[in-house]
C-alpha cells in the first residue's frame, strides 16, 4: 500500500455528501475555496439513493396501482391489472441512476473534489482516506463539516436480528412482492411503506408499541390515519410489545407479542423494521478530533451547528436535526450564513413535518399536543387559509382525499389554535385544501389575523423549510 508523505491541505473538508454536505461543497467551491468531499458509498447521501426519492417513486407506483383497483368508480374499464415488482423496481432504479449521474456531473462542473472512501480522523480536522487503488491520503481541512447521516435501528428483541428483517433500504430494492408483510413500528417511514406494499396487493400487519400511530402527532390525526389504514385492509396492533421473533424474513416469520388482549402470535412471510434511526458516528475517530457525542450517539452542537471542536460543524441527522432532507438543507443555510459573518441559528425556525401516505399529512412547527407539553395555553379557532403562524408554535396538519366509496371524508376538521392573547399557534386544514398539503403547509404566509398586534408574530424573514416536491415523479 502506498502512502503519501505529507498532509494535503484544503480550505473546506466535508465528510459525507448528503443534502447539507453537497450544497456546502458546491457553494464554497464556487466562492473560490479549495474543497474536498469524502463519501464512503452513496453519492448525494441517502435521499436520492435509498430513502426520500426512491420511496416517493415506489409510493407513486403504488398509488397508480390503487387506482386500477377502483377504475370502475371513475368510469374506466380494465380487462386486467397486476403488479409487476420487477417493473416497479426498474422504474425506480432508472431514476436513481439518473440522479447519481446528475450528482457526478455537478461535482465535476463545480470543481469540488469527490473522494470515495471511508474517512477516519487521526487528529483535529485531519482524516485518513483510502482510494479504491489502495492509495492512502491524509487530508486536513481548515474548516471541517460533518454530514454523516443515520441508519435504521434494529431493536434488541430476542430473535429479531437472527430473523434478518428488512429495513427501508432492502424493501425499496425488493424485486418481489411480499405475500404477508409484518411491519414493526408506526412512525413515518413504516407508515408510508406499509400502505404502499398493501396497495401493491400484499397483506400487511403493523405492530406499534405505543397507543397510536405517528406517535408525535395529535390523537385525532393519528386516529384518522388508523381509520385510513383499516379502511384499506391493513391490520394494526396498538399498545403491543414484541416478546420474541422466530423464523427468517423472506421465508416464514412468527412474531410473538403481548397486547391488550394478552399474548398473540402474528405470522407472515416478511419482516420490516421501522422504529428509529442511529447516527453514523461510530468507528471514525471523532474522539480524536475533539468532537463530543450525546449518550445516543448524536454530535453535540450549539444553535449555530458548531461542535465541541474548534473549526468543526455538523449538519443534518447526525447533528440531531429532524430527519427530513429539507431540514438538512436549512442546516446548510445556517452554517453557510455563519461562515460569512452572519448570525443564523437553528432556534425558532419553522420546520415542516411531512408524511407521504396517500392522502398526505403535514404540519409546521409544534402541534397541539406539543404546545400543551410546553405550557402554551390554546383553544381551537375557526380558520380560513394559511395566513397564520407563530414563531413559538405553528401547526398545520392535513389529511385530504377525494370522497371515498361512501361519499364521506376521513379528515379532521380545519381549525386554528389560539391562546388567550389571540396568538395563532397553528392551523389544520380539511380535505378541501388543494392540491398538495405538503406544499401548502410550507407556503403559509406568516401574518397576524386582523386586529392582532404585530409583536405576537415573528418578524418577516423568519426561516421556513420547504419539503420535497410531490410532483417530481
């Protein structure tokens, strides 16, 4: 193995090429800085390769399949319709390959150096990398930015690891349709994929330990999701603890649970785990760089995303930011602004939370439940339109759908949440809002209702995040 004799110095060193990392690299290079990006596997990070965009592609195919089942309702006659998972995957893989090439072209055009290698810190702001040809280099950045991402957590349940369950990565690359899928977890990723697989034609069972699906959402929103799932034929077990797993995913699995009605044995052919994420911060020598971690492995950062090491910042999920690509992009905005003498922070920004089931759900900022936990008194108030917000807590949760078979809607009703001072703390539209709740939520104007004092509302320019397009597919 050949080893370079001296350290190579860069103005900017980015470890990880996810949303925040790539945007920072391309921008700083354009500004004249010598920039290197070290990426171990996925060019562009998880979003275009194994997460956001591939999942939306699969979800869109599942939505089209669901319409074929209801073709007669729309006056369309179909002789036959069947799910071809190899065709579904071919469509998705073509998109991913196009995105990969787009990123490679962008790196080449930008002038930023992309190094495909694991990065291991050897001291402050210095990493060792090893190219595919075995050439080892030591690279030092005057400023270092960590965009390490996270990976799916497999909980410590007897027999679960031995059952070789799928995470979202494996499911999104599956060339066959599971006959009977068991989903462990009721979070956003689990819900999106459970519905998609069901619409392709599989039997699906969701097991959730807590009292509701989408545990961070308000109870009425979670109840609407539960009704939707049951209406589509998805079996849901709430308040259910998994005692043991037997068998192997892809063949035959048994999940032994304790629920409200006692012990239950749930059998299926495939197992999907969607219960949380673990940061990719282990085994790369962050301690040698002076970067401290939390007890759960996330990087300790301040409101400007600076770590405990001088000249080192962290962005995206590894820094504990909410697990959305649009939030990672906003982390880039905060860091880049501070590099140029600005004072942007992550404090007080309005974050959009998005669930890409069909129908979709979204909100901005905290919801009613979270407002209650923070001691913010509130009351529902009739609302029309999105022109209401508050820097402390702004909410919008949407569930909309065309009329179902019974000509009824499943939606929670529209309302604002106001406290006694008439501050508006949020908004939840009903099913008449169009066309896409994820976008309308993020586009809400930050304006006080007529007669309210301006001091109740954030100043113009309050940072807001904008989710990925639902029309990209």
